[in-house]
C-alpha cells in the first residue's frame, strides 16, 4: 500500500470559489495519480455525501469525502485556498483547508485505520496550524504522512 | 466521572473519528475518564461489559443509528449529531455532567452491578454478535410493521372484514382495479388495505436484507432482500426470512475473504458478490427451504383435517400453539387455512374453531404490547415504539405485529406467546365462542356468538403470555461474557489509532 498522500496530491494555491470546482480540481490530481479510476463516478459519490449534510467544519476546514467504487486505495488530496471555499460550515466561514478523503468501497478495516488516524488529527490545532504555515507541497505531504503513520 | 461514548456518521471514515478525538480531548480537559466506541469503517472495538458497568453516563454523537443502543439503557444519556461533538466537545461533556446530576435510576431496583452482565451484549462474543445482527434487521422492519399493520387495520375498519375476501379475488383488489370512488368509504378502506398489504410484503425481505447488511455490509443487501422475497413467495414466513438473512450475510462474509486478482477487486462489491450470493441464496431458499415448507404446510393441513371429532379443548390448544408459532409462516397458515376452510360447512364446530383461531392469533401482538408497558427496561427503544402500534395490530388480528419481538429474541418470545395462544384457544373452545368471519379482530366481535367468552379468552391468554415473556426475559438471561481479553484488545487498538 502506498502513502496516504504524496506531493502531487497537494495544491497550496487552490482557487477560491465554488466547492464543486475545488473538489474537481483536487480529484483530477487523484485521477492523474491513478488513485481514482472514474472521475465522474467519484464526484457523484462525493456530491451524494455532501447532500446528506455539508462537510464544512467550524474554523475554516472542509472535508469532502466518500467511499466509492472508483477509488483504488485510501487517499488524501489536500488543498489550501487563501480566498476560501464554502463547504457549508455552521459558523459560516469558508474553508481555507480542504481535505479530500477518498476511501475504496468495501475496503477491509485495516485499510481504513489510516483514514481514522487522519480524521483524528484534523481536530488538533497543532496539525491544522502546521498545514496553514507550510510552504511547499512536498513538506505538506511529508508532514501528513509522518503524522498518520506515527 | 466515567464516560462511555459512541460516535458514528454516514460514511464512517471522517466525522466518526474526529468526534471521538474531540470528545477524548474535552473529557480529559474536564478531568473525566472516557472510552469511545467508534462505529466506523476502520472496524469498531465494542465497549467491554466492565466499561459499561463502571460508566456514569453515555454520550452518543451520531448521525446514524447507534448500534446496540440497549447496552446503555442503565445510563443517563446525551444524544447529539456528530458535528456537535467536533465543534463543541466541551459543551457536550458539560451536558453529560448535567445529565448525571438529573438522572433518576431506572425503577427496576436492580443493583448497580447487574446491568453489566444482564443487559450488555458486552464483548465480541458470538452470541452478542448474532444479537446485534438480528437487532439491525428488527429495527429496520419495525416501521414497516407499524405503518403497514395500521393501514391494514384501517382498511378493515373502513371496508369491513370482507375487504380481503375471497382469497383468490379479494374485494379490495376489485375495487382498486375498478377505479377509485372517493365518495365510498369502502373504497377508502380498500385503498388503506392495499397500501398496507404492499408495506407488509416488504416485511420479511427487509428483515432478511438488513440482517445480511449488518453482517457483511452493502454487498449483502441484495442476497438478503431477494432471499427474504423468496421466503415470502414460498410461504416460509419470517422464520424463513431469518434463515435467508443469516445465510446471505454469512455467504458474503465468506466471499469477501477470497483473494481475487486486483483487476477483479474493483467489481467485487458491485457486481460479483451480489450476483453470486443472490444466485446461491435464491437457489437455497427455493429448493432446500421452500420445497420442504410446502410439504410441511400440506402435511399439517391434512393432519388437522384428519383430527375432526377430536376433543374440542385439545384442538383449541393445538390451534393456539400453531397460530402463535410463526405469525404468518407455514404453521400459522396451516391452522388458519384449516379454520377458514371449515367456515363453508357452516357447522357449529367449524364456527367455534374459527373463533379460537382468531382469538389465539390476537394474543402475540397484544402480549408483547403489554410486556413493553409493564417491564419497559426489558425492551429497546424501538421495541417500545413498536409496542404502541402492537395494541391496535393485535386487536385487529394482525399477528405479524409480534414479528419484530419474536425475531429479536425467538427462544424466549415464541414459547411464551405459544403458551398464551394455547390458553386462549382452549378457553375460546370451552366457552363456545363462535365466529363466521375469517378476519377482523375486535371489529367483528358484534358478529360473534358469545363475544364475552371470546374476549375473556383473549385477555387471559394475553396475560399468561405477558407473564411468561417477562419472566423468561428477566430470569433466563444470557450468561455474562468474560471481559478480560477484550479489555486488552481495546487498549492496543486505541494505541495504534491515537498514539
């Protein structure tokens, strides 16, 4: 199993604006990396999850995510947007940190523990703080990979 | 303070764990101990019996149903959506403190230590797993029973007991096919009955489908549902549905362990597993389960026909036992068909048999409804909800109202209601109640001979069945599960995830 995230899955200059565009742009990176086999299917699954309840969290974080048959292995796409992308958080603030979490359908639980570990980090100020200040994609990917495997 | 918590969200990959982390941080901040059961896709380590017994309060942060919620019945509870826990873990912990202060312990007077062994499925033992699977099926089936059953009852109330007669070409179908006339009360009755029957047709498939789903996730839904539908077609009833659900779930569990080439892995959950498992379950349900059941029904009917002239009370006992065995399954059907077939002869004996059969068939839902009132603590929240609908279902002779209870705990519930049904059947025969209508429950009491005797028989049988089910559920409990091994598992699991 490869790392949850690599440098080419990081976009530190995600354009502000519509969440669908932000998700699509990150998802295209996942397709290019061979982690997602069918872009349209994947985006539909993401949208279905958003429709249940928006994934925006207080404090400028968006976590679009889904389990999808189009996903080959647990993968994280990370985007940072200076202008912010609205994920419908209750505090009304747009997200400057976007975590696109892709899980394979029917994956065994051992595959999923890495995503569980990631989710737990997302609520820690030290984790999100570091990602707000990091300066290049490789460092961001390295930091996340190290944190979730710790 | 010791807190136990469950977190769960629709996809089970993000919010479940974020909420767990936030709650753990908030509890630690406030100086409390907390154990969180994350019901997500990374597998969930169940809380141990010990943790449940020592806890002071339970927090549920979930957007989907918390599995096995009845484990927490002895605790004060705080329930919120999963996002509330992420953004306001500290507030939630404060609410939990408040809940502990205001909590009045359940009136059962059980000493503090009992809940652990008695109520908690506790630990990953096989029995508790089976129960958890069953309860998932049952909790999904209850709305179907309530909605369908009440609509059918309404159909009888508006359209009269003839609404589903004759068997081969029922009145309600004729009315619905012939154009609906809004001015006719009977037409509204036919409509309610038609919709209610449609809902009831889902009962066994939903039960089987969600048992399979609980065992092996989404790929198991198809074989479960289809196996349940075949159980309906072959007349195997809800017991056949239970078989279908467990077979489907087990089969998919096993297929999931196969090592398949990477290219094939992507289409396993959407194509290969549903196709293969459905074909196998369908075949089993038709050939291995269906055929013998048809033979059993036929054999029982012949046997009953050969019994004519037997002692009336014995026959009442026998029919009562049969009516309450499988609520709509083959045995129940044999007894019911035997009674209805006799009606055409119009003899006094046939009419007393019809009365006894209907009286006994009313006992299961009524007894379960009564039991949920007199001993609330023995039932889960959803069961208590179902208990409210069961009053009217029982009164309307819709025995299926007891299926959720019987499916959840067959070995204690079915014998109890069978004994109650036998008492009712015997009493109804002894008191000589007679009935010309094949259905209708309390709605046809005015048409009866000796209606008072009929009602007395129903009430006494209901009381007997209630007393038995309460006694069995109270005293014949599962053995407490050893908690030792699972505690260590919890610790290691939690270290790997959160360290």
